[in-house]
C-alpha cells in the first residue's frame, strides 16, 4: 500500500500545488505578494495531498481486492 500511496501523493501533490499556485497568480491581491505566497501554496498543496493520497490508495486497493 505504501508504494501506491507514494505514487498517488506524487500525482495529487503536483495537481494540488499547481492549482494553489494558479490561484495565487490569478488573484490580484495575492499576486502582489507572490514571492511570499507561491512557495507556501506549492508546499501546502503537497502537504494537503498526503491524506488524499492515503484515502485514494486505500479505495483503489479495496476496489481491486479479489473476492474470496
């Protein structure tokens, strides 16, 4: 499960970090302090993706578990 979780974390983290950085760049009030908020948004996206990846990996393993 750990391998699948790490793989899902890499994918989900990239997506979430990209979404949050896009929000920072497109909102004018956040864009003014972009050099401060862009790294925070990137790291925040990767940290938010950890529990999401764990949940997704668990659901994938449950859905693909053979029925005994």
